[in-house]
C-alpha cells in the first residue's frame, strides 16, 4: 500500500507547494464549538445538503436566505408545531424547492434532531460522541435514524458543520484505488466502506492529520483538479 507521504508530495506538486495545498484545507470545528452550535444550525445544514443533492448547488446557495425565512430560521420549536396541512403547503411555496420528499425529510429530521438533542444535551454533543475513526458507524446511524441522510448527503452535512470527516468524492476514491485499495468506483457496500475507514485510520496514524485534511489532500493528488 502506498504511503500517504507520497500522496501528499504529489498533491503539493499539483497545488503550488505545501503552502498552496495548505490554503485548500477545509475548516474543522473543535468539540467545544460543535457542542455549542445550536440545533437549528444542524437542522439547517441537513436540509441544505439534502436539497443540494441532484440539484445545482449555486441555485440552492442563492436561494438559501428564502429557505431560512420560510422555515422560521429552522427553529425546531416552531417547526414541530406545524400541522400536516402547513407542511404540505410548502409544495406551493416558491421560497423553497417544492419537492415533497425533501420537505418531508425536513419534517422528519426535526424530530430526529430533537430526539438526539434530548438524549445528549444538544445535537452537537451527539456528534462528538462519534470518533472520526468510526465515521462509517456515524454514517450508518444517520442513514437509519435520519431522513434522506445516506451517501453523499450525510458526508456533505458533516463537512458543512465542521465535523472532522472524509468525503468519498470521485478523486478521493481514485486516490485510494491508486494507493492499492481494492474497492468499487462508488464504494457503498459495508465491505468497501470498512476498507475505506481502515485506510483513513492508517493514514491518520501515519501522519497525525485530521481526516478532513487527509481526504482533501488525496483528492488534490489525482484527477482533473490540475496545478494551482
């Protein structure tokens, strides 16, 4: 298996050296910052990731202030009081994406976030109970207990709130395969995901780098994201 130092050297050569690569690294929230973040922000970022799936991201980004307005700033206490008729009315609200499945996902995730917040003290405190070394466990939990939080939607949600995590973007998968990992082009099986987690754990032990940075460096080392 290829050492991560070789992957990092290749990424640096493509991105203008170590400084050029460093400025591309995603931000990571501390445990204290995650614990202090309001439940409304976790619900908002879940909703954003779900709505961006299969959609042009810039459209959702530009429309986001209207989402915040339509959904009361994602205030869980207000959203939990909406009647079924009020939820259904969002399918005719031009401020949001008028897709019932995505609206229903928000309705379901209100209760998911509330449930975990009640159990742990806040949704952020729930997230920090999951170490990055068991990200696939957290992914499975979000998929099972949340709504439409499987696959890439879960990963982009975690990244957007600052949780240290890898993203299984195409170039990340390509980098892992080039390093010698035998996985599918789109690793979704339990077998492949365990291999992915084990490799990231090995890379982390080798370098001490956060998983978010390992993921980004791997993506920068291959594919079509050519030199800085």
